[in-house]
């Protein structure tokens, strides 16, 4: 098989030396078969998988997420308001309106995130 030297390393050209089929071309079992065999083996040996517990959030990560929620709402509202005011020549009407709406949306999102991580029901049945 011819080789090409590139940067001191030989790079093979042409067909590979082995004629074995690539993965998936030889009719090898799929992941579903593997999962089924693993479940059968666990059932035969009496090993049951542990129930998955919800992961508790770290305090630092939750604080960072709350800060991002607040900043994104305020910044998004301010930027959109500024651009609308420049386009419509109505400074500072839309900037102020959307700034405060963005701040309210950011606070609401932060509040929802805090309620979700503290596992407290918030009375709103459709957000979980």
C-alpha cells in the first residue's frame, strides 16, 4: 500500500489492509439488545437498579442561575427598548417600558427557579 509522508508521519493511501466490515455493517447486535441482556442479567442475579433520585442543586450553581435570570431579563429589555427607541425616535419611552418589563420578567424567572430548586409548591399547577 502506498504511503504519503506528511510532517514526518506516514499517511496510508488506498484501501485498508483488513477486509473486516465497519461497525454496524456486519449485523452486530444493537444497543437495545445489549440493554435487554443487561436487564435480564440483573433480574437473574437479583440486582435491581437503584431508583434515580433527583439531583440536589449546588448553592453556587443556583445562585449563578438566579443572577443570570435577573441580568438576562434586564439586559434583554433594555437592549430591545433602546433599539426600538432609536428606530422610532421616541427616546426614552420604549427603553424605560421594556427595561422595567425585563426586570419584572427576570425577577419572576429567578423566583420560579428558586421555588423549583427548593422543592416547594408554588400554587401554579402547570409549572413543575
